[in-house]
């Protein structure tokens, strides 16, 4: 897959299930990102029995969006970092 940006200009988050299969996939993704110089903003595992992943979404928003663009109150900021 080709992107409109150079790999060094791409930012990714690696969010994976914390078991052996998900962790192995995350390691492979991290190695590929390192090889191409892609920026990893967040690498985080979650439990397969987690009731929701809202804490991961919050962490991702903090990494992607500057403080002035984050949501306030009930408004929601988009997850695009621009």
C-alpha cells in the first residue's frame, strides 16, 4: 500500500491484544516501523477481557491532538492529527 507521505512523516499507534499472538504482531509492526523510520506515537496492549478500551482512546487522543484541540465537556475532537 502506498501512502501520500514518506514513511518518516507517518505517525502510527500500535494497539494490540496483550496475549502472545497480539504481542507478537505488535513486535512485528514495531520492527517494520523502525525499519522505515515511521513514528510510533503509542504502543499499548489491552486485555482480551477488558470491558472497553476508552482509556486507550484517551491516551491516543493525548498523543495525537495538542492540548488546545482536545475535547472539552461533551464535545468530541476528531482523532485526526492533521
